[in-house]
C-alpha cells in the first residue's frame, strides 16, 4: 500500500534536526540515512538524506542547500492526551531558540512549525466560548478550554 511521507528541505541541518526530534519524542527511531560518496553537492560522508519515525509517522529530511525555506504553511499537529504531554512537547520543541506563536502553535529552532493540542481540540473549539478562550492562548491549557466549553 502506498504511503505519504513528509519530506522536508533543510539547508545543512537535516541530521541535527533529526537528532533533536529523536530526543524529544518517546519511541522515536532513525529509519535510514544516505551519506554522500562525493557525488552531488555534499562532501564525502556528509548526510544527504535522513529518515526518522516520530509517533508512527515517517518523515524524511534532505540537506538540500539554501534554495528553499520551511514556513508556517506546513506544520506538524501533535495530539496530546494530557496537559503534561502538551507541556513536555511545548517546552522541548522550544529548546535552543524556538519561538512561541498563538493558539498552540510554535516554531522550533530549525524553522519547523508545530501545533501542540489536546486530542479533543476539534470537539472543544466547536463551542464558541472555548474557541474564544483558545484564541487568547499561546500554549493551550486543557482545563481552561474544557471549562469554557462547558460554560
């Protein structure tokens, strides 16, 4: 059966990004890597492509040079069961120079955008008061969203 794998273009940081995400996500693993044999723009032995798996999702990173930049137009959506999980991923992904945004969004130090949300976010924000509460948040707070949804 065919699969869809996100393929992200980095300048030279693909291996660093992969190692960072492998340290953030439990049960993450490196699937494969392609090191250069001197053909192409990479020096001998440098990582050209690296594939990892996070939470069951494979993703491939390319050291492709400075021609293309990552943007907020693409993000990873991390559904969390608890506030502790939200706090963990939020804090870990901001380490080393990430930036907070609004409504549960952040950008990590490599420029990848992430949404860190409760698993039931769609249900919660279907309530107007919960949607309004979320619009005022940076990191999402499950208890506040649930209380707003019930009011």
